[in-house]
C-alpha cells in the first residue's frame, strides 16, 4: 500500500473532541502534494494519525455552507 503524504496548510478550528483526545477538525490539507483542499476529519492529538473524513473544494464548502444556512429553523436539526 502506498504511503499517504499530507500537509495541514491551514487550521480553521475544532468541531468536536472525544475522550481519547482525538479532535474532528476543519483544516486545509494538501494530500500527496496536491492543491490544498478543505478537509473535515478526526485527528490524533499530535496530527500524526487521522480517521476517515471528507475533502471538499472551496465551491463544495460554500455549497455546504448554503445548505446549512437554508436550514435556519433550529427544529430542523435532530439531536
């Protein structure tokens, strides 16, 4: 299996943290030397390991933001 090379180029913030210290974060990440993209996934405390996540272009992130904004009724979200 080929090694995955990544570089976190910009950190935007933490979405959540679990009891083991892994944090789901929104970052901008370059995967295998590619153009950095927006990335949502869990990271170990030292960013040496990561869980499964989603990578989005800027256009996709904007579209996601618009979808979230369109659900402006708090009752639309389940807890």
